[in-house]
């Protein structure tokens, strides 16, 4: 196989064993890499019903066939597992030198099982892999621990690790890298912590073998140049994802006060324009010439790398309009290893619960000091942090008294930063995202707003969600590159089959990549159904109750809310187009069409297929 290394590294932490394993071209071609490879490994090897934080769970770090080549934005890898936050399939995407080093060690993915007796880290240096003692690193924040590991193993090493929140198994703990990259929203950091695994340290020095090295070099050069020439490049470099704050405010979709509203009175103070005057430096992922990590000094004089999601969930959603204070909360999340989106949602949930007299905590909207203390308590699972560290769904269920009404999540994963009171298409995207309410698979909101959101429940919206899920959730998650060149600058999708062919020698087309996306989607859905069995229902594909039942009270679109019946009809249109039945489960014919016939027998042990 060219392009792929064709090798996995398996680590059994209980037995203290490491082993390299070759895998076949058939697996590579059917599931490509990244998310595709991860979901297939979980399907084949994870025992159904496994406790997410038990030694039986698998934690997978999977690159794609383009990761590490000198191609635009090729520094990504997927970290996947059964999620302790949702109980279903979970993953996240991390841009880091660890991905490139992994590939240059001659490996495509690392599969970790078991649980170490004492704190450990995994060191991979080309074809050498060992499990080392991490006792001295346990308890350190993610920035400090990464620095120590780089001191020990050299600046060239790539590190992916957890902070104290992962160690304490906070359900939305994430995996962190490079002091400002983070991936694995649905608790992949908690799974790492449950395995007593502090870090992966990777050093790879091999050249990656491409099928057509000369052509790949040339395509890479042309691709980078095309990105530089894109019209929006200058603006992107100035604001990155932060431009979305102004856009969301303008269109009443900025999450505010725990998603009660879509506009925030102090939006200007936390906008991309406000940030522009504060930026001290920029950071980013490897192999990228459009780096988007804008760093500012936070209210404590330390560096913090901002992104739209982080700033709104830790800003407008908790009523905080001071960008430097927001930056402090953001930096704390990276150090502690907490997902910013869920952390912001948990703080907002706590603020609303305290306001309603259901939580005995001295915390009000926009209270920075209280939010800062709560974040620390959540990361260490103490006081109110013990309960809130379970995420909003579980915390609300334990609290009772109607608290679930303002727990903003889908399938247990807190919603990312788009208020959907008047965006049924985006609500469908959250509802059908394969990991819970994350925007990464189908960010249809900008299309929806620009094409007249008042034609609200048009089935065309289901088509758009599927189209984006194929491209973003299928192709980009499996190929190993960042999607921003395409989505933000208009770098044409046609580049990717060309990159893929030069790397692997396998001729392909966008249609074939989309078919891969559909296959991966069907298998992720099958995993959910296998885990939930009789508890599975189409209601799990519904967005939070608040967007249906509590109209907004502010802004030009005040009074907006979703309609439950019409949403459900849109969901049915989505199922019909996917070839899923009215429970939201792929039919036998769909499984066959997607080359998943071999997986049917196992699925039928848990649910009868139509
Ligand atoms: C991603 C989610 C996002 S999506 C953001 S901001 W975004 C939040 N970032 C966090 C953070 O930072 N620190 C932290 N402690 N928690 C965080 N949680 C949130 O996590 C990220 C970029 C971004 S910034 C986005 S959209 C794009 N995502 C891509 C993707 O998913 N796939 C892909 N092929 N390319 C992508 N490119 C962009 O990458 P999750 P990163 Mg992230 C600090 O992890 O779990 O997928 O959730 O990876 O390397 O930081 O790059 O407005
Ligand atoms: Fe990473 Fe941003 Fe570059 Fe994408 S555009 S590869 S997220 S730095």
C-alpha cells in the first residue's frame, strides 16, 4: 500500500504490551482512515455494552492517508472512543504535530485498550514503542506536562495529552496538544484518564511513501499557492473563526444566556473586530499556511488562543462581555483539559439553575470570578463540580424539578455555539450529528440564513445537511486534513481526489468519497443502535426542548421558536433520503448498497432491520 502505512500500533495497558499490526488494503479502501477507520475498529472489536470508563473501552488515534504529506492543512487526526458523556460513538479532530509524527513513525493509528496500574505515557520513536511511568506528570496541567515531556524527548516530539480534568474523568474532558489545540469533545480525555494514560509522545523521522511523489509535491505546491490567492485570505488571517461572532449577532443565532436568546447586548466587545486590536501572535496546526489560532493576552496576563466556539460559549452564553476575561476561562479549559463548549454550557446551566433556586451556588450571569472557580471545581470534581462534571444531561437528571428543560444538549453532548430558535436546518444538523450536538459535520447555518430561513422546513434542508455530512463528516474526517481551506476560503473540493490519488495511487472521485461518507455514517448509526438497543428512539435525533417551547424575547427575530411536528417531518425527510427507516436505523437494503452486508448480521442481534 502506498499513501497509507498499513500499520497499527496496539497498546494493551493492562498487560503492559505493545504490538505493531499490519492491516489490509481492503480495510483502507473501504474505510480510508481517521473517523472511517476508527468506527470500523470499534464496530469489530468493542464489546457492546462496554463501560466507557472501564478498561474494556478502546481509545483510537487515527490519521488519514493524507496526514503528514506536504499538502495543505494535513496535520489532523481523529481521536475516537465510546463516549462517557453520551454512551454512544464519540470522536474529535485534533490538529497537531503528534499526527505528523505518528505517520512518520510508520503507523496510521494507535489503538489503546486496558488500563495501566499507575500513571503512564506512551512513547513512540519510529518503530519503537514503550509504556513509560508518568507519575511525576500526574496532576500537572496540560501546558506544563507537555513542556516537561518535550524537555525530556526533544522539541520535535509531538505530544497529545490530558490535563487534570481528564485524570479525574470529567465526562467532557478533552485531549489537548500544543497549548491551544484540543479534540475529542465527548469525553475522549476522560477515557484517556480512565486508562491512567497521561500522554502520547511521538517522534517519527521516516519519509512517507507516496504512490506518485513528484506529482504529490507539485500538487502540494500548487495547492498552497491557490490558498494564498483566495480572496478572503487576508480577512481570514486577521479574524479566523472569530468573524462568526458578528455574523451570528446580525442573524440572531449567537448563543446567549444558556441559549435563551440569539442576540447579546455586548456582542461587539467579544467580536473578531474587538480581538483584532489585541492579537499578539498566531498559532496553528502543522502543514498549514492559513493558521487561525489568534492569541491574545488574557485578564491574568497570560496567552490564550481564541476561536469562535470558545469565545461565545464562555462569553455570550454565560452573559460575559469582557474578552480578556473570556480568554482567561478559555486558557483555563486548555490547561485543565476541559472542552470549552461543554464547559461554557455547564456554567450557563449552573447560572440558570442558581437563578431558579435549584442549585445552591453563588453564581449569577456574567460573574467571571464565580465561573472561574466553578471551572476549577469541575476539573477537580469537587463541590458542585462533582455533579456538573457529569455534563448537563446527567446533572439535570440528578437534580430533577424540571432542570432537564434548560439542559442544552443532544444525546448528552452539549450544543455548540449556534442558537437554532429559527434555524430548523441547523437544528437537524445538531439532531443527526453522529456524536451528539456538534456543528462539525453539517454547518448548514450560513446557507440556511442566506437562502431564506422562513421557508423553514423545506426538505431541501435535509438534502443540505446530508451533503455537508458527506463532505465534512465523511471525507474530511477520514482523509486527514482540515476542512477550513474549503469552507472558509473556497478552496475547491476537486483538489482532494487529486491529492488522494497522488498519495495512494487509487483513482477516485468526489462521488466515491461521498459514498464512503454514507458508509461511515451508517456504521456510526449502527454503533449507536447497538449500544442503545431497545432504548434507541428517533426522539434522540431531536434538538433541545428550549428551542421548541421557549420563544426568544429579544432582537429583530424575537418570538422565534421551532415547531416540533414540522421538525419531525423534516427529520423523516432526512431518514428517507439516507435510506434509514422511521426509527432512524439503516435498512437492510441500505446496508447492502453501502457495502456493509457483512455488518448486518451483528446489527440484527440488537435490532430487527427493515
Ligand atoms: C472541536 C471543537 C471546536 S470546533 C472548538 S473551536 W472550532 C472548540 N475548541 C476547543 C479548544 O480550543 N480548547 C478546548 N479546551 N476545547 C475546545 N472545544 C471545542 O472543540 C480546531 C479547528 C476548528 S476551531 C474547527 S471548527 C475545525 N474543526 C475541524 C474538524 O472538526 N475536522 C477537520 N477535518 N478539520 C477541522 N478544522 C478546524 O479545526 P473536536 P484543533 Mg478540535 C483550543 O476537537 O472535538 O472536534 O471539537 O481541533 O486542532 O483545535 O483545530 O470554531
Ligand atoms: Fe489548523 Fe486553522 Fe490551519 Fe485548519 S486553518 S489546519 S484549524 S491552523
